[in-house]
C-alpha cells in the first residue's frame, strides 16, 4: 500500500528524523514523503538533515521538499555574504539570532559564504507549496487577502496568522508548519475537519509540556505518528 506522509519542521534534529522515518513509519520507496521546510537551525546537525534527505532522493525515494523561512534566511544571508568582506549583513545578523550558529557549525563554516554551494543550489530548488488532489501543503500559510495567494512567496514562508478562503483553495485542506502548536491543539484540528492542519509541534521544545515531538501525518488515513526528540538530552 502506498502511503503519503507529511513531515513538518525538523530543525537539525537528524536522529529524531531518522528514527521517525526508518523505525516508526518504516518509509518505503512506494511511499511519498512531503517535507514542510525548516530543515536547518536550532538543532545539532542541520547539514546531517540535508545530507539525509538528499540521500533519500538519490536512492529513489519519492521525496518533495518545501522551503521554510529558515532556508530563506540561509539563502539570503549566503547571497549577501558574497558581496561583503568584513561586516555582516542585516539578514545574517537576524539569522544568527534565530538559530544559525548551530547550522554554521554543522558545516564547519564561520560565515554563510563558507557553506558549500552544493547545498545552496539544493535549497534553491525547494518548492514554495505543493498542491495535491485533496490538500495544499506549505511551510507557513497563505495570504488570502490578495487575489492570488499562490503568488505571494514571502507569505508562504513567513506568515504567522491567516484565515483560509476556501474559494481560493478549491475547498482543499491547507497543511502547514512554521509556528509550534501544542499537541492537543494539533489533535483538535485533525479530528474536527478544520480547513487547515498545523503540524509543527516545536521539536526543539523537548522540555516544554505538550511540545518537543517530530511527527508524520498520513494524508490518506489521517494517522499521526509521533516521535519524541532524541537529539536533545
């Protein structure tokens, strides 16, 4: 049986991700997995997460990757750093305040420009959203106040609050991550046929009640498989 799995914000937690995919859901090449972005920052091994996802793709797994706001930080900081000799750009400073230090360390990089262009090129190929027959997947959400929300790329990565306009989604459910949501609320959204489902449980909040898990959502069975964070002691 083919399964379609959605995995939200990973944030550099490679052991937690591998355990979720390999032991909990036992991902098969006949399955599809959709990642909602934020592969990097905050956790211990952002490079390891990217290497692992790339290895799945090169091994023939059906993997599609959406761009999150932390990838947007990285790409913009990398581009700006090509133009500078000494001083950090404003976007780099902002990125460092939001988890970049551990990402740079995982690449053994002192500055954004030290990240191998191979990874930058891969990040540039990530998608802003994925539309399926029954769902629309995105990192943060959509700006439904404009005529065409699918043209507002920044909102797809950064918006923190939105109300779904079903006339613009064709009645499809929007699935997103980006803002950590307590586990009981995620279950509430899932069990009550909301027009959206927020899946980010803040994997890096291991010691905060109701948070600290990475999960996989089955688009067909509506099952949520939960993997507690095992990267943080």
